[in-house]
C-alpha cells in the first residue's frame, strides 16, 4: 500500500511537470501576471517604380519596411502601365521611389495623384552625373561608317521619339550611383521612422560597403584590358553608365529603347564593326525581346552572352534568391569573357 501511494504521487508529480513544460519541452516561466501580447511593429509602406529600387529599399529597410514594386519583377518595364488597383494601393505609401528621366511614362500621373499627401517621394536621378542622349549619339557617330549615316540618324530619331528625354535613364547600373540612391532611401526612411535611424544607418553602411567592393571587383577584373579592346555590342543601350565607369564603349543594336527596330543597313554596319574591332560576342537581356540581336548574332557570327540590366528578375532568379549584387558579379564574368582577347 505504501509503495502504491509513492507510485501514485510520482505519477501525479510527473503529470504536473509535463503540463508545465507544454508542447515545446521547455520549462514554462511565469511571474503569475497576465501580460498582453507583444505589439506588432508596423512596417513602413514603400512603393517603388520597378526592380532595382525595390532591392535597394528592402536592403536598407530590412524587416522594418514593406516594399511593393509597381512593375512586377518579371515584367519588362519600358511599356508597362500600372493598373487602377495598384494606383489605389499607392495612396497608402509612406515612401515612393521612382527613376525619373522619363523612364516611367506613367509617373507624371502618379505624382499628380500623390500631390499634397504626406509621402516621401524620391526621384532617384536627382543629383547624379547624367549622360545626355545627345552625347551618347555622338559616341556612336564617331565610328567611321559614313555610308550608313542616313539610316543611323533614322534609328536615333525613333529612339528619341520613344523617350522624349534628354538623358540616358539607366542610372542604377553604376554601383556608385546605386550607393547615392541608397543613401537617399536611408534618409527618407529615417525621417518616417526616426526611432529606427540606427537600424537604417547600419543597413545602409553594410550595403554601401558591398557596392564599394563590387566597384573594386569590376575595376580589378577588367584591368589589363587595353582601351581599344573595351568595346561591347549590346541588344539595347542600357549600359552607358556601367560602361562610362569602367572605360567600356557600348555599341548598341537598338538604342536606349529595347523596342526600337534597327534598319537592315544598321545591322550591316554593326556586323562590319564587329569584324573591324574583333568583337566575338553580343549581349542579350533576359526580359527584352532579343529578336534583332539574334539576327545580328547569326549574320555576324557572334556568340550570345547575357548582360543583366537589372530592370527586373526572371521567375527563376526570384526563386534562387538573386539580387542586384549577385547579378552584377555575374556581369563582371560576362564582360571578362567578352573583352579578354
């Protein structure tokens, strides 16, 4: 009987212990006072026009931001038009980031919609050293192919009609431009949520360090390549800022618009340039229509390579966790392959 009482007491004690530890198997801690649930941190609502600024905002804001890209990541942004639904959502934004330089033809209507609202608006192109499209055109005219000047001018006119702008809009492909834009994002987030300034400063400093390492990697990996060999043919002129920073000359099939259709004479001119400069590769982009570049690839016997312009990510890239930094390192490898003779 005594043994049975001891056994019963042990069972009761063991049952109580299990109840206290709960399902996690960890000892339960309680001070006997009912506490309210931990408050959820309200994230800053950030809207960006398209992918690179989504990446920058998420990197600087971290867990304190909820970022929405108006142009879906897998969509080519040049001809995109936002839906009424996303525009209605945009009115809830606390920060809105766009490229400017007439890259987003719909943005004027958005700015009018947001006028007078308490929203921090960042035009990413402000304060940067811009490349004028006129200078860009003159760079192409420097090639000594006078017999095709008339057709070349027609292509330029088509390109200007598309953008209606003075400057090349692809500013984000210079890593140091990216660092300046990220700093402005950090400042805007700090204004909206001053209690978290230290977090934004730390995230920005880390991102800036990565961009500076990327900048050094570009210069180091391309050093030793003579200036006369630093020429690339691209499907559309999205890489002028990248090219300027690292001493590369960009020769484009279709100008700054991926939708421009070069004439047969322009394709013949580019084919001659490829032979004259011993260019063996042509760069495609993953989201733009590669039709004209494919034609040139076959006509001039050029090997296709991918150069990422970061205007968006494919579904596969999103699944595998690619981002601005990782794809820019892949660009280094592609450029090395094309430029090292």
